[in-house]
C-alpha cells in the first residue's frame, strides 16, 4: 500500500481517472452502469459522474471482526472487472488483513498510520459481528478486543459501512442462543453515520454501489434498518418474476413436483421473499446469471435482522412458530373442568333461588 | 423476536389455547344446566322430529316467503359477508397453507381460488360489512338491542380484513408489520371468540336443530 | 268482555304485596331460574342481535317502534341470566358488565311483556339462530308475576280461577248457564256424568257472548252419539295462569281439569274453540304435572276432522261464498293443528281463500296472550288489527271464519271500531249447521 | 413540420401487433416525446428496471424500428447507440468487457447525452486550443 502525501492534496477521482487514461465517455459509461444499478433515473448519470469526479479519493479501512470472509469473497469477486477494478482503483484500500501482504504488527502499524493520516476522512468498512459478552473477550486481536478496535477506528471515520448481515445485525453469531453476545455495528456506534449493507453475503454490485454512491452523494437515503433504499427499498416478493404465479395461487408443493418444474411460486416451500428487502430479484447474482428463486430455491431472507431465527427455511412465512406439546389438550380439559364448575355453581344457585321463592 | 415472529409464535399459541379453553368452558357451562324430560303426548314421532330438526338447520338460512319482503336486504348483506368470509378463509391461497401448517397436515386436494379473485371478494366483503355496520346503527330495532360485543366484534373483523387487504395490495409500510397486524388481529379474534357473539358459530346449528325438533314434536310451524 | 278501569301498571299485581323491592326482584329471579334449563340457556347465549325478530312481530310492523323488538322484551332476563347463571356469571357480576336488574327495570318491562305481546310465537319462526323467542317472553312473564308486576286484570283473574275455577265473579254459576244455553238452543247438555269417555270444556267468552257456538259443539257431539260430559268443577277451558305468567296458578288451574278427567276416567279431553286453552292443556299441562297424562287432549276441530275422516260425520256443502280463515296462533302455529280446520272446510265445500300469511305464518288477531283483557292495550291492539283486517279484505272473502273465542272477541272489537263489513263466525257453528241428516 | 425531409428508414417498424407491456412503454415514450417537443426536456427509460419477458424485449425493438444512425463504440466493452425509426428516440446499450449489459435505456433527446461533450472538457479545450494557436503562431 503506497503511503500517500498529506491529506489536502489527495487527488480527486477525476484526476485518478485521467492519470489512468480512462476516457471521459468510458467514465460516463461506468456511471451509467452505476445509476442503473441503483435504480436512479438514467438522466441523472451526468450529474452523478460530475460529483464522482469531484470527490476526493478516499482512504478505506476494512476491519474484519467475527466474520467468515464470505463478504470479502463476494466484494472482490471479479465478474465485472472493469466496474469493480475501476472502483477499487478509486478507493485506496489502506487496510485489509486478508488482502494485504503485511501481517501482525506491521499490519497494525499501517492501519494506525492510515487512520492518523486521514483522520475524520476515511471510510471504515466493518465485516463480521462484534462479540460483547465478557466485554468483548470472545473477539480479541492484537491484544485489543474487537469492541475496542471498533471504537477506536470508528472515531476517525467519516462513515461506517457495515458489510454483511453479521456486521449489520449480528448475523449467524447473534443467532439463538448467541453465546458471544454478538451485535451489529449500529448497536455499538451511535455517533457516526452507519450504512448497513446486509446479506449473507451481500450482492457484490450492492456493496460497491453503496461505496460509490457514498463517494458521489454522501450517506444515501436509508430505511429503518439503515439500509440504502436504492438496493433495499423493495421486497424480493415485489420484484419477483414468479409473482404472477403467487397471484394466481399456483404454488410448488415440493422441490421436484410439476409446480417446481413450471417455475411456480415457492411460497409454500418457505420462500422469505415477502418479508425480505434486497435487490436479488433485479440485480441478481454472479453478474446477472441468476438468483436463488430463479434456481428453484426460496429466498431465505438473509438481509433481514435475525433471519436465522425466523423458523425453518422450508416453512411458509405465515407458518406457526410454536411447537404444540399437548398444551391445547390441557386447555381443553381445563375448559371442560371450569365449565362444569360454572355449570354446577349456577345449578346450585338456581336451586337455591327456586326453593326460596317457591 | 420480531413482531411477526411474536404474532405467529407465542401469541398465536396463547390465542389458540384461550380459544379452546373458553369455547369449552362456555359450552359445558350451558349444557350442565341439564335437559328436562318432556311428558306431553307427541304429535310426530321422534324420528320425524329429528329429521325436521336437521332440515331446519339448513332451511332457516333462507327466509320464509312471508318474511322475505322485510328481511331480504338484511339477510342478503349478512349472509353475503359470511359467504365472503368463508370463501376468503377456506379458498384463499395463503390461508390454505396456514391451516395446513397449523394443523400439521398436507392436503394437495384442497382447492384454492386465484389471489386476484380473493382480493375482489375481500373488498366486496368489507363493503357488505360496512353496510351491515351502518344498518346496525341506523335501523331502530337493531340499534336498540346492539351492545359493546356487537361493535367490538365488528371492529376486530375490520382489523383483520383491512390488514389482510393491506398486505395483499402492498399498501405503504413494511410487509411484515402489516402481516403481523393481520395475524395479531386474528389472534384477537381467537381470544375474544368465546366471550362474545362469535360463539354463535357453535350455537347456531344445535339451536336450530333443537328448535326444529321441538316444533316438529308438536307439529308446529318451523 | 267485562271492562275494567285502566290500571296504572305500577300498582298492579298481587294485591297484598308488602315485600320489599329487593325481595320482589328476587322473586322474579327465582321464577325465572326455575324456568330455564340448557335449552333456554342455549337460546339466550345464541342471540346475535340481528333484529330480525322485529320484522315478524305485528306490533313492530304496525308501529315501527323499536321497543317492540321481541328479543328486547326478554332483555331483562337475558341480563339476569348473564349475571346469575351464564358461563361467566362471576365476571359479569364482579366487573359489573351487566347492571343488576332493578324493580324499576322490571316495571318498565311490564308494558313490553304484557301490553305488547300476544305470545303468538311468530318471532320464533324468523329467528335465524333458531331461538324460541316466544318461550323467553313466557319465562319473562313468569318472572314479572313473581315480582308482583303482572297486570292486575290478569293476576286477579288467575288467582280467582285457581280458587273457584271461574276467572270472574259470576251471578249465575256456569253450570246453570250451560243448562240454560242447552234449553235455549234446543240441545240437551250432558253435565256431570259420573263416567264418560270424553270430558268437554267450554270457553267462558263463548258462554257469556257466543252461547250459540257452545250449543253447536254440543249438537255435533250429541249427533255423533259421543260418550261425553261437561264437569261443573272444570267447565272453563281458559287458563289465566298462562296469561298472567304464574306457573303455580297455571298448574292449579290445569290440575282442576286433569283431576276431573281422571275422576270420570276420560280418555279424551276435548278443548273447545279456545286458543291458549289448547296450547296450555295439550303442550304444557303434562310438563307442569310432571307426568304423562292418562288422556289425550284434542281441539274440537281435530276431533271433528277425525270423525269426518272416519266417515262418522257427514256434512252438507255450504254456499260458494269466498271465505277467509284466521289460523289462531296458539292452535295452529304453536299448537300444530294445521290440517284439521281445512279438512272440515273442504268437507263443507267452503270456497277457501287463503290469506298471504296463513297456517303457521298467520298474523295474530292481536287479542291473545291476555291483551283482550288489558284495557290500556286497546289502541296498540287496534293498530295491529288494522293490518290483519286489510289482509282479510285482500282475499276478497265475504265470509270470515276462525276457531278461537279470544280471536273472535278481538275481531268483534276491531270490526266494531273499523266498522268492518265482515262478521267473525265460528267454524264449529258452521259444521253444526250443516250436519247431513 | 409537414414539409421536413423524410428520414430514409432502413427498416420501417413492421406491422407487428403490439402486446400490452410494449404498448405501455410505447405510450410512455410518446408522452416524453411530446413533452420534449414542447419544453425541450429530455427523458430516458431504464430498460433493466422493467420486468419484461424476453419476447416483449424483442417486440419493443421491432416496434421502435431502426433509424439512420447506428453507432457502436469499443470502450471497455461495446457501447451501441441506435437511432430508432422515430426521430428523437434513441436506444443506448452499454456492455462491459465480458459482454454483460451494464445499462440499457431509451433516451428521448435531440442527441444522446452520452455523445455530448462535457462543459468542463470544453473549458479545457478552450485553454488547450488557445495555447496551441498562440504557441503555433
């Protein structure tokens, strides 16, 4: 990672592009791709390109905590090298313990230095949940708990992007019984703008798109769970191409029956489409090759808080979430008993009343 | 645990238990009051009376020609929204899945109507319910005998219908909150069921049967 | 019809009522509690407040006043039921969800239970939930009586009839009156035979106002050579206990008839042309006695229809005058005697023009259920009767028949008020006048 | 406009029966075109956002037909800009180096925005050209 000069003369993305010999129209083409990705109106491309060019080339610190590196895998997937690599060229990834050669103390050294240099300017990308039980002792590296590291790096960040459902809402770490007390970034950091990009993993284009839109326009429009509406504004169900089968009441009953082969709705097989907000149905995965429903499996709702605990992935969204252990028989017996008691009581009262006034 | 999980988890379970407990409590309490022996010389045999009792269960749903002139509108609206409710609950796609899941059986033979059609039926049902509610308030005898139970039960029904339509038509707001509202209002219906007029679902056919039976014993009109 | 001064209803009821208000309400609850079992309770639980029973009640139809909604008449006792004996009684009481029934409430309900209800049972036919609304009102009356709130006219008559067997002071005992009728109409009346197969009663209304119909019945019985007798201790068919709502008195009055019938070893008690006499004797006497009666109970039209079908009674054909027949509620709708009158009329070749509301659905004459005897109900009664008279006119009938003395009293009164062109005649008289020699 | 020189149309829109979805988009284009005529305000419809079945995609292509201009540029993947048979309606498709469509839209404009020179570029050009000319003198 090259050490860069003082903050003030950090080059703008426009300058970086010119140096890299990227033609203006080629840059416009990328921005057109970006606005389409974020479902912005096509005519906004020029304005978007202008702002992006003027933005300073940011420093990015990528902090991995209790994570499985799935998100990083997804982030660096090079299906569309032109778009992703371009974006990687614009951001200077100053710290990522997986990608960088340096390790151990040297890696820490580089990180602290990058932080110091770009204090208040850099973007902090957090990957993985932060264990909080025993005040963070479940997650320690470089003799600092993840909580401390997060606290420390967050302080100087311009904004924090929590990548993956673990960083956003605790993900698999926070799933019942949540032994490590794992939480998402927003649960710990209250004084900094946090942008959640949930998913297990999130779609590559959604992550890069969020970064680029932050560079161009700052913190994008977020929903109640701090997710960019550009990507998490609609439910999968709303944009699903199998929706017409749902409306006509045609459902696949099993994974290989006639319904499944006809591409009917997977509601009965536990699809979480109706309650999950993400862009899988439009941007799709693996460079637009397909997405879970298109491959015949229901959406498992990986971009929603606590999606691991919302019942079996193969039970419908309206399925009951309790296990019947004979309570209803007990209730029935109790009902009959109380009924009988009430009946006897009123019969006794009746006899008393009747005899008194014979 | 999100509100949706809560509504279809512990709350649904609690509601079902209250429903089972309450319904049996009320039915048994009434039946415990005992049936007295009848001594009068019967005009029709027991079998004929049983048959007439059975017939009354169905026939009483259709007004006699002497009454239809006055009750046609009221009954059309009333039975109208009941038919609507049954269609939605028994033939609506998501509901069919819910029942099968709730009672733990799978019934591929269970027919369903297209979602769009159910939405149309739902809107019609709500309109009929509105007419019934307004009529309950405007029609003098109805207003006189109506009490809290009548209006509260209607309120719960409205909550269910509106949240249901809201979820299907994708109104503003997050889907899972609307769906949670739908399930919660259904839970409310289950909890209120034994303590209000909804019990008529259990009372209606035995009541008609006994009425038809006793009248037939005397050869009286049914 | 003996007229009595209009009584303010507050003071009505048992004369020597020195009980406190609380005790009187307790009395009502007691009578009420005695009356209901699972069936009645099931009915009270099933009401869904749909208001349709109003559309069956001729008092609501004639006036449009919501207070006449039949189920509203039983409201006080529904409320008491919820508090005392419903499944959730303790909660209703503790949480005060249903106010305790007060004497003042009951007083207000006297007008609904007595002054505006003939206990005709039409509301029970329309109820979509199959409630026996008429029975609830009947039970309501029992409660009212025990609270000393039954109208004075009915309560006094019931007490008197229970004591003396005759519902009013009479200068001449009915037995003598009966003999006189026999002489006047040239029929010999069999009275107080020691043993007889059939015991016959007579409606007091007819004894006083239409002796010819009593004579007609006697004439037909003599013609049939029936082994019958009147019994002076049980001449009167009516049962004012049923009207006043006193179970005790109704039982005592019915017992008088049952004892006499047992005494003479009758196998059949013949109820004359009287509505509630039939209902209370045929369908309630056995229940009150708590045993199956050793004799059958038949309305005179039933008996005559049996004779006709058995070929023992041959009748001439009457003229082809279009005729309308009023089905008395207690006999036809509630009593089940639907075919008998029609068998007789077809035998007589009557040109019967059925009313739109006929047989089990006929509108009540508005005089039954004791309302003939309560003077203050006349204005309301006339309003309801107007509807009925129009219905009769609509059939284009020239002759108007019925088979109940109370109905005839009501129709005579209404006919006089609206100077109606028709006179109400008795079916049995028509039969008696046309016996084929 | 009646006397204007008629465009030589390479492939006139065949008399294809227009399906419901395509007709909806057609009317949207028409409204933008009318608006452009009055206020000169340009507009564009993003094709990726529309839930279109494959056959509707080709149907739309056929409906719009082909105008005179059909440019394709090689620039980190091919970019194709076609003028449709309806003047003022352009079909722009950007493909990435892996031949994957990055964005595709119909633009209603005098000339697609993409082709226009940018103002700041023109400012640089002014400087560079004046330097060139002065230098050359």
